[in-house]
């Protein structure tokens, strides 16, 4: 009897997984066909056969109220109709499966190479197109080349709105604080943070769109003429302690190395042998400049060595350091008066102290004794004068030179620079 009972249960379960009847299929088929046909014209034709079948499947799944829909891509993933180009039978627009429950990648091999690419890496990149932000993804063991691409594509979806590795630690703290408060007031049920879990979608969106002026910001000078062969880019971070200065140096080094490698790769892929105003191939065409100031209560002998040494360890060496007073200290609350470009009355004793510390670091590296400025640094009476020198340097450069300026040491200085380089 027990055996018969198991057989009956199995039979009942099989009855629930029957194919859709021919009558229902034809009904759904013509429902989709007629609505799509109504929206076609010379510019918008009927969808292709596979796209039509995909739309038909979605209609059937929705109408039959299935508990779960399992979609297997037809070809690749990134541009497949099951993923990115599903025809909207209600509007005639192209829709996307934005939030699946989970994604999976089966064993990859050399197939459809004329479309997906001729290497496992290229094929894996197309397959990874089904990955979505905040959606778990799984894969079976893959060849090393394919696995690296899958992991790379997945990691690109988990970018924070704030740049820098240290921001992941800050994000973790923010999530813990917000989760605790939301649980206390009963606004949200959040899984235990002591074990791995998927963050709520609103958390992910908040972390991805977070913005903090003056921390890890990259801004191009908007006043550089488009016909100029060079480029002027400001990397702004208001670090002002030894610890944050080291973090800033790591971020800046990583950012400029990434940006320069990206430009070099684009230059190679373009196949052009001539320089243009958006090509900066080679380290000799990229100059790193430091624009620095800090409050007199800070110890520059603790700040500047951390900055210079850390950058040097990552292969980034400053061509010149500029020291300026902050503009903000000359403004009263509620006023918008600008500091004159050249004010001889400004006390530059602190900036000269900063320059002396910097020069001692430079001279110790090259084995020279302390002396006069070696040309590796400059003190300007105002920030506008320093910005003017940078812009003039870009205009006067004989080749396509990118000036990458790290602005740090003071949040006041960062704010002042942003006022001058944004329209």
C-alpha cells in the first residue's frame, strides 16, 4: 500500500506539469500576433521568429500564472531576446528582464564563435550579460580564462558610488548602522549581518548612487578649449590626516594608472599612429601635479611623506607641487566675493613652510643637501594664479599632454577648486 501511495503521488505531480493545450496555445499566439501587427509600420517591423516566440512565452507564463519561469538563452546572453530584447506585446517597445531571481551559467565551450567571439574570454563576456545588479549568479567550474571574465563582469555590477577601496569598509559600516535602526523601528526586516546575505534592493541602490563632494572625485576642467591638444583633469580628495593621506594616495595612484591604461588601450585599438587631442598613450604624455594646502594646525612632516611615498610605491611620481592659500578663508558667510588673482598682501609663510618640507623630501631622494627650490615646487599667492599656470601649461604643451592634478590636504581647497573649474 505504501508503494502504491508513492506511485499515486508521483502521478498526481506529473499531471500538474502538462504541456499547454493546442487550443490555448493558438489563442495566445493570435493574441500576441495581432497586437504586434497593430503596431508595425515601415520603421517598426514584426519581431523576428525567435523574439516572437520569446514574447509569446512571456505572455503564456503571465496568463497561466506560473510559479516560476525558467528561461534558457537562445544565443549568448547579453543581446539574447530572453535577456535584453524581449518585445513588449502591450506597448510594442523593447523590454528587458530586469530582476530575475537568480542567474546561472552552464559549461562554456567554443560555439557560435562567429557571433560571440573567438576566445573563451569573449564568449564568457557575452554569457555574463545576463548578470544583474543585486541578483545572485552561479556557475559550474569553468576554464580559467572564462572564469576570470565571469568574475570580472560580476564585480563590475557591485561598484559603489564612492571611489576607492576604503569606501567598501565605510559602506559596510553604513549598512550596519542603517540596518540596526530600521530593525529597531520596524521599517525593514534585514537578515542577520553576521552571515552572508543579499542586501535589500534599496540598500544596493543607495550605495551605488551615493555621492560625496570632495572625496574621490575626478573632474575635468570645463574651461579648457576643445581644440586644445592637451587635457587638464583634477582628482579631488580632502584628506587631511596621515591615515587619510595614505588612502588618498592609493586612490589617486590607482585612478591615474587605470585612466592612462584605458587611454592607451583605446589608442591601440583605434589603430591610429597619430596623436589626437583625446589620445594620451605613454607615461611621458601624462604629468602628475600636486596642488596642496592644509591648515597650520596640521603637521606637514606627517602628511606629505605619506602622500609622496605611497604614490611612489605605486609608480606615480609628481612632476611638480603647487602650494596655495585657500580662497574660502577670505570669504565671510553669505558673500560671493572672489579673491583677486594676485594679492601681494597675502601671508604665504605657511605655504613656504609646506614647500620646504616637500623640497626636503625631493632632495633626500636624489641625495642632495637642503638648498633653494629645485623647480619641483612653486608657491602661488592665490589659487586662481595656480589654476592659470596649469591651463597655460596645457596650452603650451607641444604634444597631447594630460595634466593630472591631485588636489588634497584641505576640504576648503577642494571646494575652492571646484568653484573655479566648473561652469
